C-alpha cells in the first residue's frame, strides 16, 4: 500500500510517504530549520498516528538540519518501540548532528532505505 504526500499535512518541505508492510518510509527534502521544524513535526505526528511498527525517515535530500529537527526525531523516538525509528542519511549535514549529540545510539542510522528496513 502506498500513500502520497496528499495524506500528510501541508508543508514547505517536500515529503513523501511510502508504506512497506507495517513500516512507514517518510522521505523529506529541503531545509529543516526553526521555521520548518514545526511542519516536520506535524508530518511525523500524522505518520505516527497511523501506528507504524517502524518509521524510517529518509533525510538524504535534506540540505540543512538544525537542533529543532533533532528534537522532532527525539520526540518520535520516545513514541515508538526501541529501535523502531530509523534514519537514512548519506551526508554529514544530517548524520553529523545525530552523531554529535549521541542520538545515533538510540535512533538507527543507515545509508539506505533497504538497510534501514532490515
């Protein structure tokens, strides 16, 4: 079953949602900054309301990622089972803040969606 971004709240970020069984794969593109982080949170909340077993957030198309984005991911982590939140990143722009803050010890960090879904 596949869902389109029409099922998600309106946002300045480009977002896609793809369901792979009980796993939601949320693709995000653009800048996650102080202005867009609340919108990012709304999108994540809308996906979590559908109760996925796993949430994969693909940040490979994100060009800026600040602490407000980290807060959104930390809040999502608290709402899911242990290791059920996984982030896809192949760039220091998004993986760097996760590693610097130590959130990568709680949130799985993967280079590809396929690896995140394993």
